[in-house]
C-alpha cells in the first residue's frame, strides 16, 4: 500500500471512493463540490492524501485549510473533513495511516493544529490518535410560537442571495478589531471568505442579508417535526446592525414558520432564549503550537467561534 499526496489526476477516483464509502444521502459528492471545498478555499488548497494499492485508490483523507487568530498571532490550521475507505478494503487501518501521514506533512510544513467536530462513531478513533476534547459547541436556542409545532406543512425555502455583497470592509475592520481586543480565538472574516463560505457555497444555500451595518447568513434545517432556522454567521458592531439582523431573522421565522432559532452570538436577541452546549464536541489536535497557546486552545472559554466556523459543509 502506498500513501501519497493526491494530485489533480486523482479527482475522479477520489469521488468514486467517496461515493462507494459514504453514498450521497448526507451530501453531494461531485467534482464541483470537491473543487469548491478543497481548491477554491481562500485559506488555501487542502492537504489531501490517498491510499493506493495495485494502482487503485482505495482511501482518501482531506484536511481543509483554515485560519484562526489570537491577538496578533495567526494560526495555520486544518479542519479534518472528508475521509473514506472503499468498502472492499476496510479493516486495513487506512484511515489511521492516512491521518498520521497528513499530520506528519503538516508538522514538516509548520502548520499549527487540526480541529473538527467528529460524530460519536469517529471520535474514539481521533482520541486514540491524540485528539483532545475542548467541549460541546455553545448554542443559543430561541423557541418560537408553540402553535407552530402543530403545523406539518413545510414551505420550500427560496434562498435569495439578493444583490452581490456590498463593500463591507469598514464593518469587517471594526468587527475584527473588537475580536482582537477580546483576546479570544476567532476566524478573521473578509469579503473573500464570506463570498466563498456562503454566497458561492456548492453544498448548502443560505439566506443572506448585508449592508454597511450588518451581515447575516442563515438556512433552514428540517429535523422532522421541528424546523430549525440556523444562524451560521452574523456580523454587526452597533445597535443599528443588531436591529437589522433581528428584523431579518423575524421575517424568515415568520415566513417559514420555524419552530426554533439557533445561533451562538453572545448578544441577546430574545427575552426568552436557552443557552447551553447543545452542539457536537469540538476536538483539537496540536501539531506545532507552543505550550502556552496549546493550553489556551483546550479551554472552551478561549474560543469565540460562530456556527459557520464549525458546522460541516
């Protein structure tokens, strides 16, 4: 078995392995989706490894590049995302071999750490390889009218991105400066990032509203009898922006009869909202962080993430 970095000629075989292993019920497996996630990413191209046997690709492991910032220091990180082993070759330890090789290459390149939110099936494997739990993702839940739980009809969401993104440079500059002053770990937001992450997303469509005072990206998540309006990103720096975001959220909730609204802003958007660690477990694997930074990354209170920073897409 050969473990090596993937190249552009491997894409068709990689997609085939993903489809064979994972199917397409949870997410689309196409070359366009792969290129969107792992090539067009403004943080840089992903680190992708494949396992090859007798000239055939039988496993794939992708580390998506990401940036986190703490004070003036920027950290080159990876999100452990797409991984698959062909059903005919399971039981050979391919997942572990690919992951350990990826960590080795990341260390050689001077990258700092890996983070992800694994499910209950994959988390034990990560923990055995040295990942550590930071804590469950913080979430705020805003219940809507109880009468909506009696409604079973669902409107098909119309995700209208509206006009192209306005120039939000002034808003993002102030927002970024405040994150710096908080001395917490956060993902710096740019026009390029917001366009890639939300407007041009090939996997999930978003409701988007923005102007010089605010930015918000949200979508509907159907949980069977419960319809969740999930706020992935909201950016504002004063009451004017906050009021515009609240108005947009209320319009969407009313139009689509959401049962609950979820977000993780520290700001209060309702007189009745439930705070808690309701999300998946955030895990962390150190690569080259110094001990003082490494210890801070393991403290849940040190992170100032958005749902959009951590949710799978």
